[in-house]
């Protein structure tokens, strides 16, 4: 089975699916990108890790890492192995040094956990060929296939290395509406810091 390694390029608000976010995964050695639609909760977790935001209380993925660390279990890889009707299928591979296990998870959780554990994301080559796009020099493309609900008509995504202020503001609003005030406050502080750098 052939596969390639990916990295998380950026996160942005989805224009085609209101209330959702797009995380862009990029081929580590190449120009192919995969846009993946994720839920706001997963987007918050990914943004917190991408932006290096320190939250007062641990998030769910941090709690899981603390538990696995205590039992000397290491998540060493995330693998995207399937794409059926626009839905990505992923699993985490973990070991305790003696036994290896595969844990099925959503694509949003898989990406978030790869950032928490600082482990690589792998994808089957055929999925990259099927769902991948090649971006122009300016970081934009209109070559989307209908992946995860993506409409390829007049859709353009700008890939940024981190999360934009506008997208962070939307994540902050989502955190407030879900009464996740500590996360909202940390995102607000990050927004203020970014504005101060402009």
C-alpha cells in the first residue's frame, strides 16, 4: 500500500457550508493539498494548537494525552485510509511498547490528535489523487472536486500557515455560544496580539 505524509497548512471558515470550517492538509513533499470540512469544535481544538494558545483548563484531547502518557501509551501516527461519498475515514495508531492498536476516529479528531501528539499524518496515495488539488502560486485554486460537500463552482481557498484574525473571531463567537468562556478568552487574547503585530 502506497501512502504519503501530510502536514496541517491552515484553517479557515467554510464559505460553502455555513457553520463549518476547512482545514487544509498539504503533502509534505509536494504541492498537493486536501481541503477537509470539520465541525466548529474540532476547529477550535486545531486552532488552539496551531496558534499555540494556552488555555486555563485542559481540552478533551489534552486530557486524553495525559491519560495515555500515564499508562505509557504513545499515539505515533494518524492514518487517513478511506474516502467514501465525500467522508474521510481515519484512525490513530498507538503502542504501549509491547502491543500496537488502531483506534478509529473522525477526521477532525485525527487532525487534532496529530497536533497534540506531534505525530505524522499519513494518507493513502489513491485518496490524495482522488481528493487532492494543486494550488496556484498565490495559494488559491478553483479546482475542487466535490469533496466533503465542497462546491467547485466559484469556490476559492486561501491557504495560510496559521489561522486568520477573521476566522479566529468566528471561532471565538462559536466558543461563546457553546459557553466555553475560557477558550473564548484565550482566542480573544490571541486576536488582540495578532492585531498588535499588524
